[in-house]
């Protein structure tokens, strides 16, 4: 199965199932009620032995994480996969763009499997290649494309990473966004950055880390003619933020932070930089998933925390640190629905298919896209003395 350029599950009236990826699994998907699922997953994994390497993103369900050989954020997992060349099959329990990154960074004989093709990322899907190319054309017409350096968050499709590679740009993670922006602004005189696809990470980094102002940032809306911006607004901007966001982190609100501070005395608010700027401004600490995990590990017993990131991770942190008071920042925010598409039945189905000699749901990035995406990833890796954790 090659990379599919389709939007993620546009549900509702008038939906076109044939336009969606991942609505069907060839073969038999075990029933979720099957009491033998755990035993089946274990048996299939044992049968595959060293041939399979199972990666589990921090936001995955417990039922899946228990079978992960390693856990981590998207970039760490892709690098872990690259460090296991003897593994013929990489089963990526995460979302589509992560499996693409793993395919880009692993060897040509390694095959990457995503147990459910519907496990996309709504943020990554908010920047489609055609939209970004149209934006680039508009920047060219406005006479500024020559001074624009495109930088894309790791949470983007392979073809957007490749676009950045082709156009002198780079990839960044939530840990190294600041140094990636420093690098980008050094690339050209009067450089501007086109930041894809998460406006919040871009804005938070530009304003809180780089000393830019909110007025230096404009938002390019791909659904409006010319992004909804005038040529003058584009010329005056330092940061052109793509109008994308994470459907989980983008839902935390500043009001809930105020409320928690009154109900939990001494609570420390710890959020991910994909949260809205107004939330980040009110937080005590802001950082990537790895930063959040390390902060909680190092926190003193008895300390109180409210964490604004994906619920599966927050739940596991609370379970692992019963000596600390850990709450989820907002009870109305749900799990990442696409991450949660990877469940035990899909994992069992993928592993048993491999045992039977059939590679299902293979994610394979075409060579040209891979070549340019690697260029953008390498520019990130070449940022001197800088952290690359997501
Ligand atoms: S948590 Fe947000 S950024 Fe991560 S996969 Fe889900 S929608 Fe995408």
C-alpha cells in the first residue's frame, strides 16, 4: 500500500466512503470482544521474533502500548526504527505521518505497517501539498517567495516535508522549533518563515522564544483566496503561520487554567506548545511530550500538576506517579480520536497477517518525496548542538 493522498475521514451527511482511507481492512478483523486478543497478539509477536519491531507513540492506548518494544514521540520512534535494521517489519502504533517518517528513515528492505490506515492526524491533514503549492505561488506573485524559508513541524505529511526540502526549508519538532526558526531567519536577508502546519507551535515559538510580536505573525488560511491576506500584510509579516492546529491540544482553553488555579491550590500548569497562545501564556511550564514526562518524573512528591496534552499519556503519568497529584487540564477534551484508531483488534490483525506472510497496510513513501523529505530532515539534524526530541 503506498501513501494515499486522501483527507481523513470526512464524516457526516454526503460523505463519500470511497474517498476515505482506512474504512476497510482486507481479511478478518478480530472482534473487539474476543477474549483471546492479548494471547493472540503475544503469540504473533513471539512467532515473528526479531523480524518485527513494534513502535508505540506516547498517545496510544494501554492495550496497544503493552506490546510496544519502544515508546516515544514520533521522531524518537522513527530513529529507533532506523536503529533496528534487522527488523524486517516495523509496526507503527501511531498515526500516518509518523509511519511515513519511519519509512523515510529506515532502510529500503524494511517495511512499515500502520495497523489502521484511518489513523491519520487532523493537523497534518490541514496542510495538503496542493494548498501549500498554491500558497507558494501567491507568495511568488506578492514578490516575497525569495525571502521565505518554509519550516514544517514533524507532524506533517511526507510530501509537505519534501516541499520544504525542495524550497530551502527544514523540519522541526516541538523541542527544537526555536533553533529551527533561528536557523531559518539566518538563511536569507530579511527572511520570513512560512510555518506549517501548526499555527500554535509557530506563534508560541516566534513570540515567546524569538521575541517577535503577535503583529509580526499573520495566518494563512488555505480556504480563502490569497490565504485571506493582502500583499502588504504578507510583505510586513515575519512569520506566515499556516492555519492548522491539533484537534486535541487546540481545545484547551485559558478559562480552564484560571478555574483550576482556584480549585487546586498550588497547582502547576504544564502544557504542550501545540496549545493556543492564550493557554500557553497562562501556563507555568511549556514543552514537548518528552519534556512533560521528564518534568513529572523530576517533580517532588506531593506536588500538584494539571497537564495539557493527550489524555492517554496523562493517565499513564498519573498511574506511574501516585505520590504526585496529576490531573488532566480539561475534562471536556477527549483522546486523540485518530491515535485511538489503533486498537488491539487492528494490532492483532496486522501481526497475524505478517505471521501468515502478508504485509498489510504498508506505508511506503515514493522515492522522489523521500529524497526531498530527507533533505529537510537532515537540515534539522544538522542544526548544531541542538535537541531533536519531539
Ligand atoms: S494529538 Fe493532535 S497532532 Fe497528535 S496525532 Fe492527534 S491530532 Fe495529530
